[in-house]
């Protein structure tokens, strides 16, 4: 019997370790340059910072070798370098706030703690979720928890309002944005629901003006989640979260059904929703005025709700130019919320257009590896899950960068891994963990060796040759081989 053995794919763990070393060197150099420019000496905690961050990253790498040996080797290094750049910029801003007596001087230490929590959360996710397909069992549980997370800030004495939006909940001294985790839960729900109902949604239902529309009973759970996302816009005044969920719904529906009609329907619904929101809600009108005419003295001087933050960010980008002022040599602190909503302009000022493009390329690579995982995975649930998670990261970056550069109106979303915020950092590290888990399934060889028994083929060929010899008179007896 002959055996055909499939080629064993490379695990890529040594390549991942090499990329992680580069990412750590970049993060530590940025951290050191910030302190040298601001104080003239290295940070007092430089050794502890480098040792602790290295130990944390190496521990995550070891867990991947143990639990997900075939995971994509590029995803973790990209997340580490982005998180490291964010820590360096937040540390730079905290030094400036400390020098000016601002109350935000402790943001660097708090962000470092949340980084530890985020990486530990990612490691726990990789260890507990042994197979991404098990998440499909909790499709409707994830829907319920995700929707509860979206509406939780509306609960009296639990939710709090900040900067014009009611998107936070508090537990004692801790403040958390539950919508960040809701985007993961609802992505799991969409993936599980659509993989079970995509045929009905793609083929059943009426055709109107050449567009294939689904039946209402098939669209019910999706419509419920969409209505809740609109409620987020109406009651919580969170334009960014509403836009993120709406885009996530449309993209996952299109990928699941392969129907371009969903793109058309989504764009029409989005245009109608924007027009209605502009007519009905004053805060949406204010966002559009800031976007269209930020240098108008009336809009610029409005308090609250003026365009001063956007204008300061644009001046910071202009001050950075092509190559930037250098780490620690700009004035990004002049922009309000430079450590969270406008950290992109802070990086653009000190790293310049070149450095900012390099950061965006890291995001591009991270999203590309996520979509590549979606293409390579064998099951439909994994394809939709990886697609949704990669799109959520990429779309969030587009919305944030588009807002601070006046491509689209400001929305209030945070930049993944860079911006200050514990809930955002934790949720994005969990997204990385889920992408690593799905990529492990995509790159892992089949569980059982594929063996093909060639004996019947060989015997058939021998019988054919023996029969030919008989026909030519070269043999008088055929010995049938078995």
C-alpha cells in the first residue's frame, strides 16, 4: 500500500519572535527618546518598563507556541508595535501635563496597567477558546449580552455622560465603555446567525426594483440589533458607535449572502438615516458644522461644541510637516484630548506625515492578515467571524483618521491600541486573540493523515497488461492480482 502525506505548513513561531523583537525595540526607542527630549535623561523606570513589557510579550508568544502553534505570525507583532507607540505618546503627554500641573499626569501609568490587563485578557482568550467554532453555540447569548452592553449606559445611576455622549458606566472608581465589548459579542452573533440563515436570506424573499430582499422573519434578529444601534445614536448621542455597528451589519450581510444588493440597501439606509438625524438632532447638526466650516469664528468660538479641538489638531498636523518635530519636541498637548480622541494628530505632529503613514501601514497589515485568515479558514462561521473582526478594526481606524483630517465628520471613536482608554485596549486585544485563534485553525494541517490506498489502481494496471499479453498469444493464463 502506498501512502500520500500532505505537506506540513510552517508554524512561523520563530518568525513571530523575530518580529516581536523588532516591535519591542521600536517601542523602547520611542519611550527613551520621549524622555531624552523632554527631560534630558532616560526615564527612571526604563529598566522596569523594558523588562516588564518584554516579559509580557514573551509570555504571550510562549502561550501561542503552546495553544495555537499555527497562528498567524504577523498579527501579534503588529498589535505590540501599535500598543508600544501609543504608550510612548501617552507617556510624552503625561510629562507635559505634569509640567503644567494638569490633572492628566497619571495617564501613562494607568495606560500601562490597562496594557497588562489587555494582554492577559488576550492570553486567557487563547487558552480558553480552544476552537473558535465553539463560540457558535453562544450565538443568541452573545446577542443578548451585546445589546445589554449597548443600552447599559442609559440605566440611571449606572451610566454617566461625558463630552456630550452617554456611553460610560461606572463601578466605583472604574469607568468602562461597554460598547467596546459589545462590538465583539455582536460580531459573534452575526457570524453565528448568518452562517445558519444565509441561504434563506440570499435566495428567499421578494425582488423589488431588481434587488433581492430577505423575508422579514429571516431579517428579524438583524433588524433588532440595527434598531438598537440607532437607539445608541438617538439616546446616547454616540455617532461613532452607531456608525461602526451599521457598517459591521452591512459588510457581514454582504459577505454571508454574496448579494451586492445589500451594499445598495445599506448605502440608501445610511443616507436616509444621516438626513433624518441631521434634521432631528442638534448634536448631529453641530458635528456637520464643525466638519464643513471649522474656521468660521462663530463655529470656532462656540462653547461647548465648537471646532477648536479640530482646528488645533489640524495645526498640529501642519506643524509636523513631512518628517515631524521629533519625539518629545512638539506641542500636541495644546489639542484637547490629545491622548485619546486626537492621538493621531499628536503622532502626526511629532512623527510627521512619514511616521503617521508608517503607523497606518501597521493597521493595514493587521487588517490584511485578518482578512487573509478569513479566506483561509475552512468553515463558514470562522470566515464571517474573522471578516467582522478585521473590518471592525479597519473601519474604526478609518473613521478616526477621517474625522481628525476632515474627510468625514468627527465621531468620537478611539484609535485601536494607540488611544488612552482601558475598555478600548482590552477589547482590541481580545479581537487580536480571536484572530489568532481563527488563524491557527486556518493554517493548521488536517487532524488526520490522509492516506490513499493505491493497491486497486496498481492491480487494475497489471490486469490490463496481462490481458494484452493473452490477446497477443504471449500468455496462456492470467493471474489475477489482489
